[in-house]
């Protein structure tokens, strides 16, 4: 899976939690989940649970802390997929 495919999957995952639809349309590596997409911290946990399900990975607490933006989320996903 390439980066663009992963970003598109993330876009689908976060869509139900996003308050700013315009920001979602412009999602890229630098998009911050909380500041740019206005996803609250409780919903961010839901996003991470959905990421685990979609990508069939387990995300530990340390990795969860890192997942504040698209770029770091992709890095965690890639790391977990390569460890399988």
C-alpha cells in the first residue's frame, strides 16, 4: 500500500468524527487531527480503534500518543504492518 492509498483509508476512517468537512477534503500528511480537523480527544480514541480494525494492527499506548497528525499516524501504521 502506498502513502496516497493509506491517506485515503485514513480519510474514510476519520470522516464520521470531523467537524470541518472542507479540512477533510484537503487532508494531507501535515493535517493535524485535533487542530485542523477539530476531532476531539475522545473521538481520537475511536479513530485509533477504527485504524486498528481497518489495518488489522494493534496500537499500543506509546504509539497512540504519537498519532496526532496524518504523518505520524501513517508512520505508526507502517511500523505495525511491517512488524506483522
